[in-house]
């Protein structure tokens, strides 16, 4: 239980439409605790989302309060995290988190894609809840992420790529001082034992790679979990070029979570995105 004397740790799964559910399901089968208030599976995720429904809904409320939404590609206002509203939501999220995970063991999983843009708020929640956060990113080819969003929500390829960029640059920046691991979705499906072994080394966890739990993972992870595949087309415009550069940087960070070349590439991507974001707004305003 989270109330025991054992050190309480939570693995925060970061990413969106990139295999986060597959990774969360895998780690839960290997012993990590899940929230009580689980989001129901549906056609878009037939094996389940492995995320707390109530926390997702409160995240939507937070985003809406600032004029944003889960699919917004704009930067979340950084000054908001120092506001009275942030303190209010810290208290609500802390209570919700402790209730959702009250029966979980000393190691649990928190997966909810909106966290990518709200990590400074969650830093306060984890401190208040007395848990140690560990972060695990799962990355996927940007075109596949965008295609998955198109299939689920009917969004455009550009919107999906912008969503990919924003979530990656925000969450990578806000976890640089934390213990973290990076994995690739294809690698998880191809050889999950190698991937989880890497997570064990990076996060100092001890997930089993054999035995009954491992056999359950073998049954759980199937190649048909992946419904989108990236084609070999040349990138279409600077947005996709930028998304691909982030994907390449995350590949470097998969080998070393603090690789200086990978970090420099992410810093450059964030600077370019900040500089060129006005172009997107201008085009979208014109189209409207």
C-alpha cells in the first residue's frame, strides 16, 4: 500500500498514441500497481488504457480553465504553475492520486498523456503525496502517431505532428533533473525483455523477465496492437522535419537518457518550434 513504510515510487509513463498503453499494461503484468478507477477499454484501445479516469477528467478541467485542451499544440502557460489555481488543483490531484492508488504496492504506474504538459504541477503533487517519481518515455515514429490520431479522432496529419512535437519538448524539458528511461514502441513489440531490462537498469527497478508474469506479457503484447506503420515518404514541410528530428533525438536518449547530443537536439527543436509557432497561428487564423 502507498501508506506503508516501503519507499513509494511511481513510474510516470510519458508519450501519447505511442505505445503508452502497451508499456503500462506490460509493467502492470510484471507487478507494478494500477489505479483503482481505470478508464474503460474501447475500440481505439481494445486491451485497455491503464490510466485513471478521474485524473484524466480533472486534467481536462485544468486545461479548459486556461483555454486549452488535450490536443492543443501551444505551450501551456508556465506562469500558471505558480498561481492560486495551481495550488487548488495540486490539492485535488493529490487527494485523487492517493485514493486511486491506496491499494497499490510500493511501485505503481501513472499513465495519462495530458501529464506531458502538466509536469510542473505533478512535481508538487508527488511531493505532497510523498512518492518518488520515475519517468519512462515511449516514443514512436511521428507519422504513426499522427495517423493513429487521425484514425481515432479524424484530426489532420499536421495537427497530429504538432501534438507529437509539443508533448515531447515539454515532457523532455521538465524531466531532465529526474531519473528517467526512454524506450521505442517497435522495440517493445519486438523484444520486450530487452526493453524492460533497460528500464530496470535506468530506473533501478527489478521487473521479472521470466516466470509466470513474463508468460502473461508474451500473451499480452501482440504485433497487431500496432495499427499504423510509417511509410518511407519524404517529410512534408518543416513541421514533419522537426518532428522527425525529435524522434531521432529520442532514439539517442534511448541509449543514454542524458546524451548531450540528444539534449542539444531537443533544445534546438524547442527553439525552432517557439520561433515558428507564430507562422502556424497566422495560417490557422487565416484559414478560420
